[in-house]
C-alpha cells in the first residue's frame, strides 16, 4: 500500500515515537546523535529531541522522534523496542498516542526541509525546480497607495514567486505561487546583527 508523505511538519501521532529508559551516562547531545544514527536507518527523520526525566522518574533521559512517514515510524518501533541499540540496557519505544480528536493545522516545511524530503524520496536528480517569476510587490503597492504608505510608519518587503517543480520519472509537472511579506524594520535589525562592529 502506498503512503502519501506531505511536505508539511509531521504532527500526527503515528509519525511520532517516544523512546525512554535512556541511560543517564552520556550527555543529551551524545544521546541525540546516537538516536539519530539508530533511527535514521528506517527513514528520513524530521526531528530528534532528548529531555531529562522528571525527578520522580529517576536519572536518565527520554526522547521524542518524528518521522515524515508513518510506515517508517512503525517499522522503527517494531525493530527497536526492547533492544540494545547503543547502550547496555534495552530501550522502550512506543508510537505516539495522541487522541484523534485533536486537530492540528498543517504547517508548511521551509525550503531546505522540502529539498531534503524531495532528495530523500525522489533522489538528487529525480526532480528539479524552476522559478517562473519573482517580483517585488512592495514598490507596486507603494506607488498605488502613496498616501496610505505615508500614514503607516511600518513598511514591509512583499515578494511574489511563481515556481514549477518537475518530476521526470513520473512525467509530472506542478506549478505553484506564493506571496511572502516581512516588515522592513525586522529585516534591518537582522542585517545589523550580522554585520561586524
């Protein structure tokens, strides 16, 4: 059976693993690297987060691992539960159990995550993108609404983009458009922070 993997932040419980009984010897960063190595064998990971146990649970850590694919998460859970992955004691691994009644708004992935996902499932040469049109809309709106702009203290940078994605192996082409807007004062602050004093 085929699975549709969305270009969205995975929030579903069937894509989330809870891993506990992690040793207290290594640091959280070392555990994160070990967990990433152990679980990425089953599929592309969105995130691996390690947390210290609550005081009542005793020393040690637990982790939350998110996959893009529910099928990969199930395979990882079945293969890793009660196994000695990278420590001397077995870990426990369970699928998330969030109630189905809880609905989450799908958040789009950023550009680099989209490329990572496309490269993983389609191969590095399995797809291409082409920007059809990229246009700054700030100037157009400013000319049309000069009086409104004068009244507003905050200005923003607004950009329109039309993009085409091609999947040659599937003989599929898809086009999409989007508009992004960012306040100029925020952009100026970021530039000043990056510039050396």
